[in-house]
């Protein structure tokens, strides 16, 4: 869904987990990726995967809760942000607000939200417009473009 936007892009993998979304972006030509992960074990897996794929030079890992990580990384200006929190966490709205509040994503940038069936259901987020959605089994991917409008 994002293939035409990845090459040369700056990306953020907000709830990185294993880092698969950010690593996929790097493997498809993203210029760099910023990974946020609070778990020490998951962060170690991300580091190992980045090293094994020899792409660690284009990645930065912040081991902290995403709120702290965004505050530390404010003004990053990503072209693409991957938002894939634990499905039952209800963190979609707060994460989207934080992208704007900390200037983590550029105007025209894309926030890709992954959710389970019904989770994050076509929500409206200030500063973003839903531009595309697709269902993969019980998983939904929704693409929101940063408009800069706050209504």
C-alpha cells in the first residue's frame, strides 16, 4: 500500500515490537527509520535483525515508551509513521495526537495504522485525513495523510 512512498523516505516504527514494519521499509529503500520500543527483549531482537541485515547504519532505536521516545525525538519529520500498538490498548488516538504534537511527521506524510477487526474503525484524527484502507483477514490497514489542518 505504501510502495511508491517508501524509497528515500524517513520512517518511524512507533510500537516497534520486532521491528518488522520499519525493517521492511528499510529493505524497500527507506533512507532511515526511527524505532520506538519499550521492551528490552524486543529492542535486542531489533538490534540483532538490523545488524544481521546490515542496515543498522540507517536505523536509530529508542528504547522507551513511545511518549518518552517522541518527546526525545521531537521534530523528526518522518514521511511515514507505522502505528501498530497492541490491538486492545486503545492507543491509536493518543499516538496520532503525539505525531502532531511532537512534529514527528511532515505535512503530506502518511500514518499507517494497523488494527484488528473493528479496532481503530475509520476514526477521525485532527491533522489527518483517511485516504485508504484495506482488510487482510481480521487485520485492517488504514492510511492517514497529514494535512496540517486541526479541525
